[in-house]
C-alpha cells in the first residue's frame, strides 16, 4: 500500500514527497535552490543554520570567516537530489556536499564545484552546471525528524504531516511503519491551532521546554506556507541537535503557479539556467511542456487527455517524447509555437495531435497545425485526431491544406497510426 493510501492523501496531490506517483505532472512548479528556501525560511523566523552563498571560489574565505563556525558544510546549488553522492564530470571529484573546518578548505572545495557539471541520480548524464555554492554552519543532529505542510483535497485545505522517522525517504517510512506518519488537517479559515502543534510536537518526541520551541517552529512554517502561496513545505530533516537546538536543516518548497502575480519576489528567484530550455520556451507562450525520452511528440489540450494519449502510445509499443498541454483556450499562434518546441527534439520521429474541442475549437487547432507545417517545413509524419466543437471545419482545413496530414477517427486509431508512421 502506498503512502497515498496510508496517509489518506489523494493521488491527485502534487506535493513533491509523493513524487513516486505514476505519470508526469502537467504543471511546472517553481523550483528554488536550497539557499533560496533558507532565505525564505529566515524571513518567517524558521530556525536554519547560518549560511552564505557565493558564485566565485575567491569569496569562500570571507564567507567562512563571517560564519565563524567550528565546522562548515559546502553545498553545490543545483536543482537535483543526491548531491552528496554526485560526481563532477570535468575532474571526477566526488561529492557536491562536503565538510571542512577552515576558510582555506572552504575555498578549495568551492573551487572543485563552481563552474563544473555535477551528475547525480536526478540529473542527465551531462550533469548540471554549478553556478553557486552555499557555505553553511554545520550542525550535529541527535534526532532527524520529518515535518511537512501541504494542500490536501481530501481534507479541503492544508494538512500538517509529521514523523519521528526523518532524514530518510518518507515513502519508505509509510510503507514499513505507517503508524509513524501523523497528520493534522487545518481549517484554513482558523489557521493552525496550538493543540494541533502540541499533539505533533509530543508525537515527535519533544519534551520539556523543547515542546514549545517545536510548536513555534511549526507555526512559523505554516505562516510561510500561507503567506507565500505555497502548495507544500517539506522539511526533512526537521532536527534536534546535540546542543538542544531545533533546526529546519533542509526544505523543499512548492508554490501555486496561479499566485505568481501575487508572489513576484519569489517567482523572480526562478533559475531558468537549471531548466530544460524547451520548458522555458513553452512557459513564455503559456504552454505546459515536459520533455521525455521517447520518439512520438504529443500535442494535446488537457492534462487528463495528455496522460491518456501517452498511455495509449505505450500500449501500442510506442514511446512518448514529451507531455505538451496547450490548455483549453489556446490560439493558433500557441499551437504553432508548440510544434516548434516539439520539433527541436531530434529524437522525435512523428507527432500526434489529440484535441477534444470544447472551449478550444477544433478549427483553431487545425489553423495552428497548418500554419506550423508551413513555417517549419515539417518533414516527419503528423497524425491528427480532432473531436468536439467545429470538428468538421477543422477536418476540412487539414484536408485542404495540401500537407500530408494523417487523420484519425479516435485516440486508439491515432496511436496506431503514429506508431506505424514512425516505423515506416
């Protein structure tokens, strides 16, 4: 049984700690670097290690001296997990997370990381270029716990999730010891209540005056969650150190993309250098794109339809090259740009367009398809399935276009024809 069932959190929840759920997400969530998350936590009074961020190794000694810590941790800032076990391509240096005790060592280790590509279990084989390094005070945790806040549709609002088993994959905890996953649904109109944080603090094993400290940290994290329009704040580990301090040692924060107009300062932190350039290009035209490893490009309107399209391609022994949702109100221009993005992938050997016309009318899609064929000189097979509003007009536009566009009567037919066309 998965964490989704054990914690009674629905499969539609998009929080990162449910990242094992099947399929691809159609919404691109803003990713923050660790130092950016710490900056945000510091703003709301969440206890983090003292830290500095640098972009040049020559800045390391000054940063280390300012921190004045007995031990320092040097962390490559990339949007990928597994940094500590990663390897730098250019030199073979191992470990994007390192400990040291002197400013001189901090500079040497920073130089090993900056300007080099780090490969981890979550990057491509080409790795990710490290442009910034965080230098932080190292703390010694005596206990590593787990604490998160996320939006839960089943509860109709935020839910606090905690476990005394932190520092490890929460999915494994839920699978092996589900009784150690605790949650507290929050009435979003009332906010988090003292009795709720008290229950969680005690279940996490805090005693004496540490209970109130833990409660305050939970309250501050909830304030961050609400005021920054987050969909998730996941702290792992939420730690108690050997000297009795309580720290949010690492955090993953996701935000509601629809609140970007209200959270400009946060969304301006977006580091597009860390993202697939096709995803960046898609976002400029209001498209949702996720690159994959297959060879059939997909263009659809609606996340559910996209998932179904990818599944049926796989059913017929094909492999989807991407997830591209043009949304319910796309224009012909957006469709044209979507084609351009799909065809930048050299692995794409055929394109399948699957549109159900509701708000999005089939004739508009057809106009965009024809315009794209004209502008980019499409040379790979194109299969189009249209259904819904203005479908007859759309089909006529495709037929009269003069291009060799393969039409399909339904989704199954479209997938079969796309796989067959690619294999010719």
